[in-house]
C-alpha cells in the first residue's frame, strides 16, 4: 500500500476500494509470531506567541509555558495509568518536538506531543481531556492523526491458519500486541474481515539504522505464508489467487 508512510495514505486509499475476504498486513513480528493488535494514536500541536521580552525580566519565556503544559500532560497520563501494568493498556505520551522562534516582535514556541492510546481510550476522549488541562490563555492546541486502537480476533480461520503453518515449520506460534500503530488501525474497522500482521524481522529495530531481516528467517516466513495462502484459497473455494479477492 504505497511507501512506508506515517500517514498510511495507501491504506486509506485501499480501504474504500476493496472488500477482501482476509487481510494480512506486512509488518515484522518474527517468523513464528503474528500480531493481532496495535495501539491507537493522537498527535497534539501546542503553539504560543507573546510579545518579546528581555530574558532577565520577570516574565516566563514561551518555552517555559510549553514545558509546563507538557509536565501537566505527563501528570495526567500517570494518573490515568494508575494500576495498569502492561504497555498496551497504558497511555504513552512522548514529547516529539519543541522549538522556539522569533517572528517580528513576538517570541513563539511550537511543540508536538505524541500519544499511544490504550484500547479503552478513544482519540476524541483524549483530545477533550487534553483541551481541559490548564495552559497559557493564548496557547492553542491542534489535533491530528486520530487513530483508535484495534485488536483482531484470534480465533478466525486466518489466525488458525498461521498457527498451523508456524507449527508445520517447527515453530511455537505466539500472538503479539504492539505499542505502535499500523495500517491495521485504518482498514480493520472498515473491512471487518479476519485480519492480522505478519512478517519476518525484529520490530524493535523498525525505523533504526540497524533495521534488517536475517535470510534464514525470511525464508522460513515464505514457507509459512505459502501454507497459509494455500489453506485460505481452499477456504475461499478457489484453486488460484486469481479466483480469490485479494487487496494490497
């Protein structure tokens, strides 16, 4: 579905043009594991401008107001996470960017805050909670990247086919829930078909200079996929991929 894009532009295009029987998202999970769910996401941009002032003066700098808001966000997340142990069930905030500029006679600050959402927190609810936190009266919040958490059913014919295929290749299959977000969050709620993510490789190395796939694991994953595809085509009642609705 297009390139490695944070916007999932390709998935959004495909979501309205296909109605697949099954969906396999290509994402690293190691050859002997399948991913059933991804956390939701929300991005928040904090912006503030105020008249320029001398740094030796009594007032607070614009950057300090941004940091103060970030600290309130962290405190909010800590309160909400009380009693929650697993990362998948916790709200995970991150300060992704902060910078100050001078525009005319104004000191300006911009900050981008990222959030990974647990299953019981919708993006709209988090947006409302963040908007209610105290901040400088002139500060604005802009939200984007609203993606709800998505968790697939582990008992579908698709999931069972992967379990059998992994065992057939000598593996002990595992299910995973990931703290990131993928195209599954986009197409899963729309297609409502059996869906999961699978692929060789170590997902902890995603978007790092050391991202790679071992050849042996790559070949094992091909063997697994061959078994899965043959089984799914039999379920769909066709003898070739051409007779089976395929999206991707």
